[in-house]
């Protein structure tokens, strides 16, 4: 099977690095749709669609049932077969609803090949949802400095060396006590954005008899593409507040929030230029 099919085989919640790092690319124009013509002796479009859906369902992990959108299915003739596009949704192991677009090549003799599966909405960007080798690369690029302490708190600096901003970093810290026998493990979610190449200070209350603390970043959630563009344009604080307002507007008018991001950036920059 091709690479796209491998993504589905890994599970709908386990997505490969290109999806994690950036925008999902839509299907090329070369795969333009065409209805089945009355004199077309190719495989029937409805049959091709059913076989494509069956192939995608058969590759889904146990317990996951894809929900297909029949009206969104399209196809075009392909040398005795049909290239079929179907869209479907499925919840991953975190109960997050994800939307996908799948392309299949289906032939009159029954052969069906899944060409690609692309996630198009609802992306789950948790590092722990990635394959172990990719997850390890992400986490190796988020460093924690040796902790310092005063009478009341431990301080640790978290540095993000990935080429994208991250937020909701999950940090696990081991606190050792003066008797050298006892220790506590604490896991805390740091609810802030750490920009690419940037750092932030993280702190924990220090128990009176605690001696040392060592920490590591166990997981994190990547900033979504629309929010990332706003952060790049207006900085972490301005980008996040802008995204929050645009998200409310998107919910109110029923459109994806990413659609509103580019016009907002253009308008905001034009207003700033006029004020100067």
C-alpha cells in the first residue's frame, strides 16, 4: 500500500510528521471529479464508492467505525477503473472527532487500492498520538534546565527548540527529599505558548523538606495552523487573543476559523499602516 494507506493503518489518532508540522494539502486539481456518463462502460460509480469505503473501513483499527458522507463522494474514469474520493469522520482513542478525505483506485475486476488518506479537520496534535520515533524527536527538542530553588519554590526553564510554537506542555517532575529515600512525582500542564526557539519559566511550590527537583517535558500540543499564523503576525499574546475572538465569530457564522484568519491579518495590518 502507499504512504497514505499506512497513515490509516497506524490509527486515526496516530498521524505522521507532515500533518503535525503544517497545513494538510488538498487533492491536486488533476484529480478533478467527473460524473458517470450514460455510455461509460467503466465500473459503476456507486460500486466503486462502496468498494472504496469497504477498503477504508477494513483498514481501521478495532472499535473505530468510519462514518462516510455519501453526498461528498466523487469519482472520475481511470483506464478501465475509477478514481474515487470519499470523505468520512471517525473518533480517535481520545474521543476527538477527526475528518478525513480518502482516494481509492477501483477496477472492474474487484481490485481496490487506497491511494491516500488525509486528515482535513479536527486534528489531534498531541505528541503522544504520534508514532514513538516521531514523538521522541519532538520531545528531544523541548529541554528543561536544571532547577533552581528559593525558600518557597522550584524554578525550571522550558526551552522549545522545535521549529513551531507549542502550548499545553505536560511536565513531569520528580521531587526528592532530604532523607534521600522519599520522592514525589508531579505532572503539571503548563497552559501557555512557548514560541519556536523560545523559553518560559515554570515553577512548583517547594515542600519544606524537599531537597532537589528534576523535570522533563512528557507531552505537548502544537498550536493549530490558524492560531500559529496569528502568533507569527502579532506575537503570542496578541495572536492568541485574536484567535479566541475569531473562533467565536466562526462558531456564530458557521465557518471554519482558518477562513477568517487571513482576511483578519490583512485588515489589521492595513489599519495599523493607516494609523501611522
